[in-house]
């Protein structure tokens, strides 16, 4: 009996799973099926892929709110802008960063809603600054 490698075993299991789904949903046998698989190997791979973005400690985040902008400033030692992903949804800001030595993920609750467009970010000397624009209806006098 021929020993299969892990990838061949994965493909066999995938084929069985697709056939089972097709059988359960009465999909004709000759119908084409397209399967897209993306495998991303990070430089630092945890034993459990769900643990990739678990950092050892929370990073301090400074939030500064002005009349028309919100600034978020935090340390990201060893990171460069090309290692950082920023996602903004409503009143939350998600920051993910991965390099060969560290992984980082933080979700920050913002004091008000912000525009998804016009986000400016810089990372210099391990300090990330994200500047977000408030929508006109969220701009108010502070103080």
C-alpha cells in the first residue's frame, strides 16, 4: 500500500467532502464544481492557526479626539507599514500586524463614528499613528 503525504490526504478528504455535499444537495454528477483554496503561511506559524493573532499583552493605545478627526497612537515595535493592516467599521478600528518575529491584533473602540475613506497611517520608529476623519454629522465642538 502506497503511503500518501499530508497534502494528498487533504485533497482526498476535500474530494470526499465535496462529493458528500453534492449528493446531499442533489447536484448532477456532471456539473462542474469550482473550489478555491487559499493557504497563507505566515513567517511565524502557531501550532493552532486560531492563535496566530494572540499577542502576549495588550498594547497601550492613546486616542486623541479633535473637532473633525480622531488620532490613534500605539507602539508596534519592529513593525513597518507594509506589515500592518487597518480596517475601520463604524466606531471600531482593527489593527493587525505580522512580521517574522511578532504578531499583533487589536480592536479599538473609537469615541465616535469615522469615515472609512481618507484614513492616514504612518509607522515611524515602532510607533503607529492612524488619523481618521469624522463624518460632518459627527463633528462637534469639544470643550
